C-alpha cells in the first residue's frame, strides 16, 4: 500500500479495546471453528452447524432469526446511533470429499475449503462489538449473516428442493437475496481462508468467475450388453461423445475470458451387463462475466446435442443460474488493507489487481451486484483448495486475525459518525437492483430437449 487511511484517535482507542476483547476469547472462537470442522455438512443441510452457531450467538446476547433459506441465520447488533448497516458474513457449508481426513464417515462431507474458520471469526467480531463501550460508539448497525450452500454442488438434490417449492435459487446468498435477507443491509464483508503463496497474511482485491451449470440427461434404450447390444441405444456413449466434443472446443476459448469448462458423469448406468439407458452428465461453464459465458455455453450445448445425434439418444439440457463475478468495493478494500497494516504490519497484506482471477466462483459475486462488498483472503491453510490435503494449519491466523481486522474495519466504517460507510455509499453504483438481479437469475434457468429421431 502506498498510503494508510488516517484513523482518528478515538477510533484507535476503540480498536485497542476491541483487539483486547478478541484476544480474551481467542481460544473460544478457535474451538468454535474446530467444532464446525468436526461436523461438516453440505449446502442446505447444515442443521447441526446452525444449532451450534445459534447457541453461540445467543450466548453473546443476540436474538437470532433462523430458518432463512433452510439453514441460514441472521442476528442484529444495533449501534448507539442510527446509520448504515454492515453485514459480516460466514459461510456454513462444506464440500463432499470422502477421502479428506476431516470427512464425515457417513456423508463424505468435509471442510476442504475452510468455511469453518469464518464461523469462528464472525463470533470474534460479535464478541468484540458487544462490548458496551464499542457498541455505544457505533453510528450504524452490524448484522451477522450465516449463509448456507456457497459450494454449488449436489445440484440434483437442490433441483428437487426447487421443484417442491422449498427453494428457487440453488445457493445460499442467491436465495437470501431473493428472500429479502439483505434488504436492510447497505454493505457486506467476509474473509475466506486460502493456501496462498508469498509472505503476506492477507490478500485483498481481485475478482472471480461467473458460471452456469448444466444438468444433461441422456435417454437411450436398455438391452442385454452381451446378448443383444444392437437392440440398445447407449446413453453412456452419447455422454462420452459429448465430452469428447467439448474437448475439441478448448483451443477456441479466449484466454482473456478465463474460461473453465468441466463436468462429471454422476449417473453412468445401473449394471455393467445392461446397455445404459439413462445417464446424467453434470457440467459447468465459467468465464469472467455472464456475457462471456453465453457464446461458450451455446457451443457446449451443441456438443451435448452432438453426442445424442451420433448415438440416436435423446437429451434434455437443463441450464441453471450460477454465479456472477465478484466486484470488490475500493473504499472498503482500502480500509481493510489499512487495518491489516495497523494490526499486523506493513508487509502483511498484498493488493491484487481488480481484474485478477484464478478461475473459481463465489456467490459473494451475486451480492456484489446489488451492494458494496469485500471478500479478502487470509493465508492460513496448506494444500490445494477443494483437495484432500487442504488443511487449516494456523488457526490463530485463520480465525483470530480476520476477526481483528474485520472488527477494526467496521470501526473505520461506522464509528466516527459513520464517515467511512457514508463515503462507500456516496461513491458506489450498484450493477442492478435486487429486483433486477432476481429477474436476471430467473431468466438464466432454461430447459431444452433434443431428440434426433
């Protein structure tokens, strides 16, 4: 950073009090994160996690609204004076990775992305801001939002919830936006763990990819695989041909669009001695923007059709509204980085270019379409994200440090008459309204059937 944001003396005193408060509960919030790690649950199924976090927030004196988007929660801290409202977000879900050392032996769920550390950090912020002196100093409010289902997985199960009317959108923040959870919130922040390279503890800035998901169902005709294969229509071969056709497209993808196309066959047939008559291929198309995805997705859908045409199967392609790219607020980002320097030292934060992305996606990007957000990373893990070796090695860094920096950033925003937050809001121009976002997402859901016969 070239320069530090100037922090008024009274905020410096409040920050010192807040940091001491977090130090006093550091073991508790680390243990809370480890408890969540020990009970991993996939998206919209975080029932044990929700009960645990609710009890922890209630223990701090909060009234907790539960059951939002099935397993999401929300708790409000009112400051001493009126002003803008800032959300601190923690994601509660895990991946499904049965071979991870922390995996649940029955479900295969595992925290191989570090979401459990966010819960501990959020509880640290809640404890610090609950100190009467600090709470009274705030010219605004803080809302603690626990969001389910950031990992865009188990799509077939989520579509079933959609069909039953329990959900409309398939990720936590998407659904909470639709439900109005963020209607009384002006801006939001969270910190995600990473196994980043370099010496910096935190990184701020950068973006993420948008994506769209495909549920591709091939329907053929079953027959005895040894006695009468000519009587069958092999749906698995149709899916494999489509995957091969997708691979022929890769050299046409523009590197500047940061395109990622990948998929799995989640149902490849029922018995090895029967020609597979129904196969489910789950695909995903990512790129730097929703607009960049469209022509690529059109090509990929042609590949799905090509597999069906070659074999004589029929195919249903269900397109599912995925995520928008992340756009981080520069004013909030600068305040966060300045507070990292104040608390941890000048070389503790790296600032990424706004356009830098590593190809992943997050529904924090969806929230960034309607309000100012930041999504920094803390370098506290080893291994590869979403891999069996992804482990939080430094819980003090992964839980306590984010709690301290987020608390200090909140003071920079809504203490001192909320001058920081007002500057954020004065300069921010949202990409769309909540209503426009919801309508855009609805339009991204489509179903197309192709039968070459």
